[in-house]
C-alpha cells in the first residue's frame, strides 16, 4: 500500500508506529523491498535526517511537540497500519493519528488516510468535529448521579431524570430521548451549554475529545455499535467538598474551607456562589461489573483525602476487582502513606494534577498549595508507576505568565498531557485581562513550547483561542475587572497576602478600573 509514494530513492521517509519490535521488523522489511537504507529507531528529535532512506519513531520515544518539528524535516511521513491490539495502549494509536492529522494540516506529505486500522478513528473524528455538532458519547456510557438527579455529566446543567424515576440504562425513556436527539444532530443547550461554549470559542470540547477517546477505548466502529452498550462504562463521582486548600477560582460547593472563610470574613462575592456539594456515593458504582474498559473518576474537593475514596478502593481490593481505570483529580499537596499503599493495588491509575501557574502564581491562586511539594509529589507518583496528567485553568491570574508554566513542563514533564479547562467566571476570565500585549506575548511563547502540541485536551486550541481573542482588540469589561479586584482584595485581607507580591503585572492592571469608579 505504501509503494507508490516510497519509490523515490532519494526520499527521507519517517514511519510512525507502535513501540514494539514489530515496527523495527516491518521497517527492515520495507527498506529491503524498496532497496533503501533502514536508519532504525530515532529517539532524539535533534537528529538531522540528511540521508535518504527509512527512519522510524513513536509517540512514546519523542515528546509530541518535538515530534511535530522533527517529522516536518522529512519528505514523507507514514503511519504504519497496525491493528489497535498491537499498540501498547489505545491512547498511543490515537495520539499518532492526531499527530498525522496535524502534520497533514501543516502541509506535510503524509500517508495514513487509507489505513484500515484508523478507519474508526476517522469516522468518530468526522462525526464530532464536522458532521454532528450535538453528538456526545456520554449519554451511552456516563453514569453521573449527583445524589439527587442523573445528569449527562458533571458539566451538564439540567437533569435527565430523577433517581427514583430512572428505569434501566438501556431502556430509560429520558435517556432514550436525549440519545435520539443527539443522533439526529439536535443541539441540547439545556444539558450541554458548556461544551457548546468551548466550541463557540474555537476550543476543543469535552464532547469532542471524550467521544473520540471512548469510541476508541470501547472499540466502536460506528454509532450503530452504541446499541450494544448495556451498562455505564464511566462513573464520574463527586462526593462532597472535603478539601485542604482554597483556590481563588473555587466555590464552597467544591471546597469546604472556602465556604467557612466566606462566612467568617463576611466576604461579598461578585455573583451567587454554588454552596451545595455533590453527594454522589460510592454505592452507585457497580464494582462487580468494572472491567479494563471501565473508568471510575473521582472529582474534588480533594479525592486523595476523602475517606469515601479510600473506602471504595478497599472494597475493590477485597473483591479482587482492581483491573479498571481509576482516575482522580488532585491538588497534589499531600499523599498519605495509607492512600499510596492502597492505590498501589490498582494497575491503571491516573492522577490529574491541578497546577495553575508557575511557582508563586500557582501558590497564590491555589492558596495552600506549595509549588515544590506539588512538583515533587507529581514525580513521586509517576515514579511509583501511576500515570500523571496536568490540568491547568487559564484565567486572569495566569494569562500573562502561562508560558513560564509551559516552559517548565517542557523541561520536567515532556511526555505528560496538559488539559486546559477554561475559567469562564466573568470576573476571573482569561478573556478579560486589560493588558492585551502582555497576554499576546505569553501566548506566543506558549506556542513555542512542545507541551502546547501535547496530546492533551483543549491545550493547543485553548491557547489559540486566547491568542485570537486578544489579537482582535477586545474591550476589557471594567465592571468584571472591578469585581475581580473587589473580591480578590477581600481574600487577600482574610489570608494576609498581597497580589503585588505574587503577580505584579496583575496588580498593575488595577489602574484600568480608576475610570470605572
Ligand atoms: S456534550 Fe459536553 S456537557 Fe453534554 S454530555 Fe457531553 S461532555 Fe457533557
């Protein structure tokens, strides 16, 4: 299948494949067939491919961003047509596909569209990015019970049904209605406003990347295969607001200490805060039916200090049911010995570390967090064999200095996926900083990093969206900026901190509100 494009004897060809020996053998064979040299596996993106012949590498040998610049030095880039089962993880196959799409968009000469093993990835990609702006896989797989109602996911605004009215996963009429609407492409703003808002800003949404991930993970060919799904595969669990830090963008529903502080200091908030925490319980999880395709995701508060999470893990261990994907967000501040020992029984874990700025910016925004300790803990859990991803919220605190975090992550976590989660609180929005030049400078520096291209979620599209926004000469909403300073000053007084000591450029932006007042 490759012969037409490979026959140029002076061409330098890069093959991307899985990371086992079959790739080496396949390239050796192809090189012989095409009477050219096999230069072997490349693991250093600085290598200059100055000789004709075949080279190969993988997404686990060279960080994603570096791979883009490295691959663009070749005359032709080929994705090997290897079955999903031959990849060490479906994510590597999907990441390679996404990389090929990016190289294709950049105008590189690529060969992968006719691969039979990527047909289903192409199908789902076309569906959610082009053909159907409503479809999301969650109504078929995500069981999200907030303690009172069932919703499509933790971002959904309204309930699909009440718990006592819910029938069963396959046939519940309320779920059936949502599923049919999505299949027909009818948008559901009452449920999915958040994802539509991401997409309106040009940012990749959960709807898009979660559907892509789950379709590959569950090995689904087309929407027809959804009919075979009989049970939830994904549990989003939001069990209370037990937390040990007080992020400035957070709310009492997610951090109990914030609620206490707001009350103690009579802090006036710019808008109504969410006070009622989720009350999902671990009893909702059908432990006996968890398998290697299932995921249980604990949200915060801080799951690593929640007794319920520990209890859930112990129940799973007692039932010898640990071979599923266990995922949780964490502020990374502290991991107890008991927690680490218990989670060590689970072979497929991911910790999504929330890190919102470089050094002081992180510690200011995420009050109670200590940069050095969080970074040491991220390395520690990685060294214990757990997977780590980074979750970052662009907002008014970091939108002028985000590049410092990206540059750090390039140095310290080059293979780690970065997820950007946009803060849309109007008074903390990444889209309402008054100094557009500073933001543009920071975004341009982010674009120079490798992690900007990481296979994370909304990462590149999030940075691009902020950059495009500020390039269009936006008008800063001074009321929202005034609300920001009014709220943040109250927090500073309560916490004995000063914005100028941590983010001087944001303190300088205070001058813009004098005309508002
Ligand atoms: S489209 Fe977005 S908000 Fe709606 S269910 Fe999917 S992930 Fe949730």
